[in-house]
């Protein structure tokens, strides 16, 4: 056994409460834009503010460590590059499903 085997596993940032938070907000208006664009991004307190604003405005939050790291590299107010279309399409599909579920739950029986 090596010393490395005795080290406890390092939790993934998505599940590690001590990891620095990161957040990216996207906006997509299909009638106006070719692709979604980054409208806000940040770490730590800025990320907390982005997440609080999402919660306040009932905007679904999608957690994906790899995708947020790629989006953090983009400039604000820039459309995402074609390489990220598939990953962001999955996020938009998730949000669409969440919105549909919420609307269905609010309908009177």
C-alpha cells in the first residue's frame, strides 16, 4: 500500500461543499440570436449572486462541472461556439422539460 492509497478520496466540486462555486448564466432568444450567449459568469460570491438571482426568478439551475468550466472561458455577451452547441442543447432541453413539468403541475384538475 502506498501513502496515496491512504488518502481519502477528494470529492467532486459538484458535491464538495467546500469547493469554490462557479456559475454561468446563458440567454437565448431564438428569434434574435443564432446561439445562446453568456450574460453573466463568476466564482465565489459572484457565483452565489448569480445562483440567488436564478432562484429568485425561478430559473432552473443545471449543474455540470465540465460545461461550466468551458463556459467560464468565454467572454461575456458572446455567443457560445459551435463546439458547445450539443452540450448547451442538453441544458436547454432539461430546462424545457422542467418548465413543462411546472406548468403541468400548476394546471387545475
